[in-house]
């Protein structure tokens, strides 16, 4: 390990191993797209090499490297320190499991090589963004991920690119905000380097810079208001895409930058107006995402709305600007990457066996897919916040910080926890409990393959392990990386918060039982919430896209287009109609005046000369 640390810290080796090598591997994977076994070995071995390199950098004491780029004095500045090295390791570990699942899942599909090519290019971009000490360099790699995202969504959808365009518009808008925030930050700080920027006060123009940067980071994590492409991708994109991006990698990168903005770049104070605004955004994301998840009948769409909702807990915790909240947001980011990726994987395994993720088409799968059922159950308990799973402990930290900041935000987070439990009770009972039900034409199914079960099993077990031994991630990973000395690990310090959380979970169970008895169906167990007084209209408006920022942007673009068409028509009318009529009319009048009168010609000449004289005098 020491030899590898020395190798990576010398010369341009950091650049070659962490950025160039993944890109080269991506090209090789595409070249071997017709051969599954070489592709599998190349993907797994290279992902393991990337993990070993990341672990070695995590063990290093930290260093900075700069490389001249181009004749204009541009500089590629990279820096390894405890926090960035930690995220490199988390990303590498997630990529290993996700890439293994992806290459096995797509082994029979022609698009597998292209998909894995985009995956490894994305890894190179993410590594570059995490390593960058220069905000401009980080933005370059950040934008590279937008390109790979667009490319992956176009796979098998070249003739129906609506989801890819939606993702490009929304993510691109978030990136433009980030770009504006970076420009303001660099101007205000007087330097583009992370390591040289002193925490800026959030006042005046700097407040705009902070808000733009944070919105850009939240947009990359999949939070509101840049979220609506994710449920659309659940319908169009292959399941491994959902596992990799909304499930894990984009969350890690977006939250990484969010924390750096709050802890390194700007001085966000607890209880300040900007802190309240960030917490409000987090709370609305929690409630808005999970409320839409409640009414979904497709497994991947339901999980997609939860992927949005879970970002809200992270943003809420970070927005408190309290150590307990920031730690809670980071721990929840890690937990979410684990159980959400696994939940997407279970949906993909079901899709492999049944050909669909529509909950109306199958049920009772526990009899034929017991290991998939076990993985789903562990992760569902974790995301619902049931002790002693990891999701329980990270939510309690966020609850603690929210209650200390403002009771309304705490109540909003509790409401989100209630609806999360209700939706997973519905999904789990429909998909796995009861009598076996298969789509028409399917006579039998079996447990999914070992290559898909392995990453699922590892992630499901981690949901329990990281809950029971949460001291390691909270104190030794995130706490140490941020220099937080207070201890927030172990069992939650507030017994009252735990009791309230358990009561909310019990209420969710009662609500599910009530809904099942009322409708006679587990699938419709949450429909009474949809039809509740005052909520039905809101739900219908949401389903029609009235709350979708993409629709707002499209409508705004339509208004601007209509305005441009109106201007173009007026300009065309002026030149094609008005000007012609004026010229023809003038010609007719001049022709009528041309009657051979010498006195009239002399008067016109004198009048013209007088006009020229006036113009000459005025110009002088």
C-alpha cells in the first residue's frame, strides 16, 4: 500500500491512474462488447484496481499536485485530503458493486458495451471532480458527467429521446446555476482554489453565489426542483442506470459538493435566513417525493420518487449547519446509496424473471425468489427507519438537528418517514407476500443469478452492519474527515425522539392495515390518502405536470418562441408590405408632381439645398 501511495503521489500518476485509466478501460470494454467473459473480467478487475487506488489515497497523509495545461497558463490543480479521499473510496466501492451488477444484468443485450463505456467515462469524470482543487477544473469534470448521463439515456431511445432531453435540460439548468455560483465565488474570494478560499460570509452577492452553487449541487444529487427526469428514466432507461446514477453515484457527488460549500466555501450559520431556506428546500423535497411515491403502481417509478425524497433528508441535515445535522446528512447519503442501490437491484432482478416491474402484474414472489425477498426486506426496513438498521440512525440524527433548528421542519421530516413506511409496506406486501402471481405468458420463475445476488447481498447486509456498528462511519469516517470531535454515534441520545419515531412507524402499519381492509387490496392500501379531502386535486395537478419545473421551462420557451415569431412577422410585414406601399405611394406622388413646371423644380431644388444646409449646420 505504501508503494502505491508513493507511486500515486509522484508526477502525473494521480492523473493517469484515477482519470485516464478508467477512460481507457471504458474504450476497451466497448471494443470487447461482443465478448461477455472478457468484458466481465475487464470490468471487475479495473473496478477493483480503482478501489485499491482510492483506498491507498485514503491512507495517504494528503498532498497536492498541479499540472500546466496549454500555452495560456492554465493549471490542473488536484488535492488529496481526508474528506476527498473518503469520497473517492466510497465512490470506488459503490462503482465496483454497481458495475458487477450492470455487466451481468446486460450480458445478453447489444447495448452492454456502450453502457459500460459510459459508466467508466463517468467514473473518470467523478474521480476528476472529487480530486479537483480548482473550481474551474471541477466544473469541467462535472459537465462531463452531464454528457455521459445524456448518452446513457439515449441508449435504445434514439427515436424517443424525451427523457434524455428532459434530463439534459434540468441537469443542465442546475449546472448553469453552479457555473454562475462558481464565477461569483471566485470573484469574491479572489482565487479559484478550494484550499485557498476562506469561508465567505453569506451576504450580498456572496449569498447569490452560495445559493447558485448549492442548487447546482442538489440538482446533481437528484433533489428538487431538478428531479422530474428521474421517474421518467425509470420507464426508459435500463435498470443498471437507475442503480448507478439516481441510486448511488450522483448522490455521492452532489452531497460531497454540498458539504464542501457549507463547510469550506461559505459560512452558513445555524438559524440564519439562508439556513432556513435550505432546510425548507430539504423538507419540501422529502414530502413532495414521498407523496408521489405513495400512488405509484410500478416498482421502479416508486423507488425513483423515493430516490428524490431521500435527498431531502440529506439537504435538511446539511442545511441546519449543525455538526449533528451535517453528520446525519452524510451518514444518510451513505445509507441511501446502499439501500437504494440494492432496492433498484431487487427491482431489476424481478424484471429479469418476470419481464416487468408493474406491481399489478405479479405478486407472491417470496416463494420463488427467497434471497431477493430477503435483500428487499432488509433494505425496506432500512429506508423506513426501523431500528437497528442504518437508516434509523441517520434519520434520528437529522431529526435531532431539525428539531433543534425548527419544530416545523422536524414535523415535515416525520411526515416523510410515515409515508415512506406506508409505501414500502404496500410495495413489499404486493410484490412478495400472498399467493404467487405471474404476468400472462409466464408459467414459472426462479431465483436470480449469483452475479446479481452477490452485490445485492453485500449491500443488504451492510444495512444491518452499519446500523449496529455506526460508530465506525460516524466517528472514524465522516467525523474524522470533517474534524468534528463531538460523538453522535451509538444509540440516539434522545429517548423522546426514538419513541416518537417508533410511534410514527406503528401508525404507518395501522394505516396500511386500514387501507387493505378498506380496499381489499394491498396495492391500493394507500389510495385513501390520494382521495383525502384537499389532496386529490393536488395529486391530479402533480400528475398533470403542473409542479414540474421542466414543464415550466418548456412553457417559458414556448412563450419566448411565440414572441419571436410575432416580432419576425412584424419585421416581415414592415419590409414586405409597409415599406413597399410607402415606396410605391411616394413614387406615384413624385410622378404626379412631374408636370414640367420650371418653377416647381426650382422650388424643390432650393428646398433640398436648405435641408442640406441645416444638416451641415447641425453637424457642426
